[in-house]
C-alpha cells in the first residue's frame, strides 16, 4: 500500500508530497502557488492518504486533510455560481481560510 502511495505521489508531481500546511500558509499569506491546488494533486493526495492510513502506519492526517479540503474549495470555485469568489483575490483568500478551519 505504501509503495503504491509513493508511486502515485511521484507520478502526480512534487506538489502532492508533504503535509500541505506550509504550502497553505504561503498561499494564504499571498504567495501565488496555483499548482498546489490543482485537481491532479487532489486525487493523488486523497488516494495517498487513504492507502497510507489503511496500511496501519502512524502518520499525521491533519495536514493532508487540510490540503485536500482547500483543493476542493479551489475546485468548486471554478464553477459558475462561485466564479466571482475566485476572481476576487480577497474573497478567494477568505474562502481558502474558511476551508482551513
């Protein structure tokens, strides 16, 4: 299970490696890191945390869950009813901050 999770993370890209808390702090501070919230990373992080937690390893799940939820918030802000949130930098950061809590 763990080997498969590592393989998925390496195939998806370096964005899916790590907890995600530091990246989300950077994004909320104003850094432009759009690759850390892409759907490809969302799938890799979700599958990876399921496989690693299912293997019985003792890992922190809070960081990856935070990263997954913020990626979901970014994904839903691409749809028409929520697009105005993505277009406004202030509202975008507020929505990501709300997803982090």
